[in-house]
C-alpha cells in the first residue's frame, strides 16, 4: 500500500507542480518564481493535511523527494517555454493550454483527495467518514487554493463549476469502497470518480445553481 | 460550561457562515462556492486556534456539526436569494445588506473571541493573559481574514475602524472577569464588550488615527 | 546561543515589523491596521515554523515580547509619519522609501532564515540539510508572504529577483558551516550570505531567466 500511495503522490506532485508552474509562466515570473509557485501548489495540500493530522514535521519537509520532483517539473516546463517563447503566442497555446491545465489540475485533485484519505486513516483508527472525506478534500484542494491566492487569482474552488464537488464525491466513493474492496482499489475508484465528474462537468459545461 | 460554549459556537458558526455566504452571493458564485466560502469563514478561525494550541485534528474536522450548520445556513441564504433574485437590486438590499452583514460579522467576532479564550484556558492551565487574549483575537478574526483573502478583498481587520480593537478589548474584559465572576459570565461580558464597541464604532463612525 | 538567537530575533522582528507597517502606512491604513500588518509580518514566519515543527503554542503566542516589539516599532513609525504627513509626498520618500524597505526586508529575511535553522536543529537531532534549509527559508520568507497577501500584493517571493534564492543560499551556507565553525558563527555567515546576495542582486539589477 505504501509504495502504491507513494507512486500516486509523485504523479500528483508532478501534475500540481505543472499547474502552478504554468500559471507562473503565464504571469511572466522568473525561473525562481515558477519553481516556488510549482512547489507551493504541489506540497501545499499535503502540508495542510499533515498539520491538521498533527503529523509534524510534514512529509514535504522531512522527505526531499516531493520538492525535488516539483523543482524538476517546473524547471523542465520553464526550459521548454524559455527556449520556445513563441509557444505562448501560438495557436498551440490557445488551443491546448486550458486543456493541459485542466488535466493536470484534475489529476492532482483526484490523487491528493484519495491520498489524503489514506493519510487520515493511518492516523485515526476508528471509522469517521466525515473526517476522512474532509481531510481528503482539504488535501485535494489545498494546493490549488494556495496557488491561486499567491498568484492573485480567485481560488478555482470558489468559481469553477463542480470542483470541490468532484473531490467530495470521489472522497465519499473512496471511503465507502475501501472497506469492502480494499484500500488500493478504493483509492483508484475515488480517483476515477473525481476525475470523471470534473472532466464531464468541464466538457458539458455543467453548472450549479448560480444567481443571475 | 461545555454546553454553554457549544451553544455560543453554533450561533457564531451561523453568523460567520452567513457573512461568508453573503459575500459569495454578492460575487455571483454558484451554490458550491457559497457553501465553501461560508464554511471557510465559519470554521477558519477555530481551525487556526486548534492548530496553534496543538489540538489535532481540529474540532471542525473531528465533529461534523460545525460544517453541517455552515452548510445549512449558506444553502438557506442561497435559496432565498435564488428564488427572489430581485432582492439583490431592490431597495431592501441597499438598505439592509450592510447592516445584516455588520451584525453577523460582529456577533461572530465577539463569540469566537470568547470561545477562543475558553479553548486556550482548557489547554494551558497557568494564567497567561497575553496568550489568552491573543488566541481569542486570532479565533475571532481568523475566519474573516480567510474569507476576505479568498474573496479577493482587503481583510476587514486591516481597514475597518475598531475591528481587531473591539476583539482585543472584549478579550481583555473576558480574561479579567472570568476569574472573579466565573467562566460563563466572563464570556458573556467579553462578548458584550466586543459587540458594543464594534457597533458603536460603526454607528458613530469612530475612526482611529489615520494618515491623510 | 539562546541569548544570541534571541537578540537576532528581536532585530529581525523590528525589521519585519517596519516593512509591514510601512506598506500599511503607504496604503493609508489606520494605526490599528498598521500595527496588525506589522505584527503579522514580524511573527508570521516564526508561527508557521513552530507549527511545522510541532512546537505548540508557537513562541509568538507564549512569549509576548515579539508582539510587543512589533507594536512599539509600528506605532513609532506611524507616529513619525502622522506628525510629519508631508514626508509621504516629499523627495525624502521617493528617494529613501524603497531603500529602507529593501534593507528592512533583507535584514528580516536573513535573520529569520538562520533563526529558523537553529529552531529546526533544536527540534530534530539528526542532521538533515534539506529539512534545515527548508524550515529556514520558510521562516525567512513566511512573514513577507503573509504581509503581501494581506495587503493584496503579489508576494515578493514570486516576483523580486533573487529573493528566496538569497535565503536558500544563506540557509545552505549556515547549515554547511555550523558543524565546523559553531552555531553562532554559522548563523552569522548564513545571515551575511543572504543579505549580501540580495543587496547585490538589487543594486546590480541581477535578473534570473524570465520569459519575455
């Protein structure tokens, strides 16, 4: 289970580091700003989770691997755009930027939601569905909230259709299934539910009630 | 005492959830954004307090009741405005919105200040007036600061006349009185002092020194 | 060593409180807003550090001295500008404001970086260079990030040339040297490295790679 969780975490770290780095590149920050925003996004949710759970120092601090992967990801993205600056004005960007950003952010959201639930279950033995889902959602959305606040944007979670909603549904699916089908299968189910709901919502422009 | 504190907390949760939800409604967020901003405002200060005090996981996570009341409050407010959208443009709003917002925010500020002091006293036995007041003020202002930062506003605490000031005065009154008149009476006194100072300041437009 | 660290902390507190207070004065906040932003900047990084390290309640809460020095500093600055409001429009300001702000912020950055490393070493016995430097950098940049987010600015750390960079270099120098030359000398070396790199970068307008 630990290896499985670790692999998920690294994929989630790369996905969130990409989303943070891309926003920083968009805003014309320098290579350091790009790395900082990438790392903050990637480890922000997990740090909040560990602090909430009383796990100090948080894993992001005690194990360099998460920051390392963030830095590699952000530096690679920066290098690609730096050596091909025309990419920012090209049709490529207008066509694919939003899609790639959505995929990275959604993958990170789904992965960190189920990883957060696993971490909560490791700390608290007795079953508490509300607690598990809440910690999962915080882990999933935390990095993006920090990214958006630091970048001066309104947090995704407040304005994107079906964002926290997808994380809550995936987290609930994970908590419900993990007792019957096992932790790993439950995590996969929760991840798929989160990602599918968010992508469907984005594709079909599902909207929640909103006041006009 | 615990029941008394709990009742205060629920009233404060409803008041702060209302203030967060109303700002989100103002900003035309969808029903989920309204719920998220309401819940963040309602539990934000208490979460910070518990983390500062080393109480992990924070009460907002281990007990669903606070988030539940936030969600009920925010959903009710959203439903009222959704079914009567004209309310946002009517004279009603221009006349009463600011007043209701002020009352909710002030009530939450006062309640969470004294509740924070109670929580600090539960954790640390020896009397430390500075520590108690500081934790109380953080609990009182924390939710509003998170709300304003997430909504992209300058935090109330930095720009509203007599805001943290009222919380500090109420917190000090509570700490001074609770030894002589008892915890519950001390809490009521601290609450009244905070609310009265803030409302008087707002009504009479008291201003602190400001550079022109 | 404790006395030495304490003296550094007080100087850093005054420097960061000044930088927070000056931004608040610039934004025409009242005396309370100036004090709040000053105190938040001064104790923000240390609070984050203590929470990360699991030291609860954080020193800023249990010992009033840091907040006291913040309040004295912010009130003094406010009084100077309040009694000489022309200072804000004069040539003095346009000439010296940025320089004083840079010096205060740089001094605070350097001091809190090495103080953070000392605090991390007190908590964790085994040598972990990554962990020490990370905690140091978080302590160094934390107060400024909170200040900028509360004031509605893009955090310095994301946009100023060679900011976190200077803190990382100074932190690494401190961690490398403290084993051979002792903790105090290591702290001084780390502080000097941070300050010199940041000031040189500012003076010569060093820029990191940035996408045009």
